[in-house]
């Protein structure tokens, strides 16, 4: 193998890393934070009203507020050092059919899911560029590629993350910073519990694996993307959807 194919800074350290998970108080974010804690990493989670898992640094942050994002990073850096793994997980839905969708339904979802992730990735990349390594993982959705009636705002925000990740993969790759997207399917959390039972059953019937997913199953993929085994994976969109979205 020629010298030029060697990674500049191999990300194979077994030292605990500084990990930041947004929306880590419940659902998928909590399962991700708990998985990193279980492998001994230094984990900070952002919450809006507390409730971080035991062992994690609980940092108050609304991702729609640029000053709060800046303050959260300052707090995490002071406690754990520069963020080496960012998991941009915080997200919302405001579902309704197009003709009923208000400007606020649109902009609140875009601002939280897409612009929030942009803010987080931008701030995290500062420290990662200095370290010359890092892992950025954006939590998208199967809906990004599949589309979904009543979710024009949500689908646009989640599809936008794919463009963000692929651009960052090209922009930051030379510094051994990987950027990847995880696209969960139908995962049992508060977000999906709010869907009508008929819609839940309809989704389940379309999933090749024949069941809904668990938050821990998303966490497993995130852990892999953040670990040494995925050092050569960037710009990828990894589905964790029981086959629901395959073909895209
Ligand atoms: P939940 O609704 O259970 O949790 C959402 C999390 O995001 C909460 O921690 C919430 O904090 C946080 N959050 C929301 N808005 C903000 C904000 N403005 N600032 C900071 N934090 C915020 O969702 P899930 O766990 O189901 O979803 C997690 C991610 O996975 C989301 O991005 C979602 O779109 C995505 N996803 C989920 C799927 C599913 O089937 N569940 C499928 C595909 C993708 P708080 O407690 O303060 O409200």
C-alpha cells in the first residue's frame, strides 16, 4: 500500500472519547447516549428540560437557538474536551397535509431538524479540524427518500441532511472527519406513539422484517459509525428500517 492511502490520523483510539448527543433524554437519542456510556465514553447530552441518562453530562440546549448551541459546546468542551463524536439527533414533526401546512409548521421543522443540525455540525467541526479527526452522524429518516403524505416539511428537512452530510464528507474528509447519515424507519418512541393505530399497523405491514424497530437498534449502527470499524465510511446513508425504504 502506498503512503498516500494511509489515514492521516487513524481514529482507532480506545481512549474514552468526548461524545455529544442532542435530544438524549428520551427515545432514540437516549438509547444512543446509553450505548456510548456503556462502552466508557465521556457522554454529554443536550436536553431542553433535563432528564439525561445517569452518567451523562446534562447540557440545556434548544438547537433552534444559535447562542444556546454555542454555550452548550463551551460547557461540553470545559468538562470533556473537544467533541470528537457528534450525533445530531434532536428532531420534531408537525404533520399535516400540504394545503393545511402553515408557514410555522414548515419553518419550525426545518429550523429544528435541518438548520439545527447545520449549527451543530458547524460548531463541532471547529474542534474536529484542530484534532484532525472526528465523526459527525446525522439522524435522518426513511421518509427522506421515500416521501410521506402529510410530512412535506419533515421529509424536506431529513432529505436536506443527506446533502449536508455528503457536502461535509467532501469538505472535511481530508482531515479524517467522517460525516454519515443514519436513516431509521419506524422506531417505537414517543414520536411514533402519537401516530394513529391504523397508520402504525399500515407501516408495520409494509416492513419486510414485519415489525417496528427498537431505539437500541439505531444506537448499534451509530456506535459502529463512530467506531474504528467505520473509519473508511463517509458520505453514506445507512438505513435502519427493517427494509422499509430499500431500493433508494
Ligand atoms: P422523540 O420525540 O422521542 O424525541 C425527540 C428528541 O428531540 C427529544 O429529546 C427532544 O427534546 C429533542 N428535541 C426536539 N426539539 C428540540 C429542540 N428544538 N432543541 C433541542 N432538542 C430538541 O423522537 P425520536 O427519539 O423518535 O426521534 C429522534 C430522531 O430520530 C429525530 O430526529 C427523528 O426525526 C428521528 N427519527 C425517528 C423515527 C422514529 O420512528 N421514531 C424514524 C426516523 C427518524 P425534549 O424532550 O426537550 O422535547
